[in-house]
C-alpha cells in the first residue's frame, strides 16, 4: 500500500464507517496520545525502565499503526499529500545532509 492508497483508505473509512473526522485539534491530541503509547512500550521494552506485566502483551506495531492512522487523518483534513510531502522532505535531507552524518565524529 502506498501513502496515497493509505490516505484514500482512511478517508473512505472515515466517510463510511467513522461518520466524520474529529476536528484537527482533537486529532492532534489523539496523535500525541498514540505517540505516548509507543514511547511507553519503547521505554520499557528497550529502555531502562522495567516492563509491567500488563504491558508485555502490547503490540508495538499496532501502536505505531495507530500513530500512522491519526497522522493520515490530519494530512487528509489539512490537504496534505503525504507522498509529495515525504518526497520533498527526502530531497531536503539528501541535499542538506548528504555528508553531514558521515563527517560527524560523534557517530564514529
């Protein structure tokens, strides 16, 4: 599935099952909440905090997909084509950072 496909799939689902989009501010709060859930799993599973028994069954991929879902909603609501935006961002990174990381002594 491409980013375009994903944006259309989310839009179709919202319009047929979800009734309507939540407003942008609500979705921004939801995005923050979903990112927090990803952070909690990462901090406990891969970081120094111990993982609670109740968190061990949580699916990191599913939580990341929740983040993507809300991000796709926000892109649709604000008229952002994520394929185009991602390509522009990649172009920027390739031109701006072409040798930046290779020359970073901290990464060696």
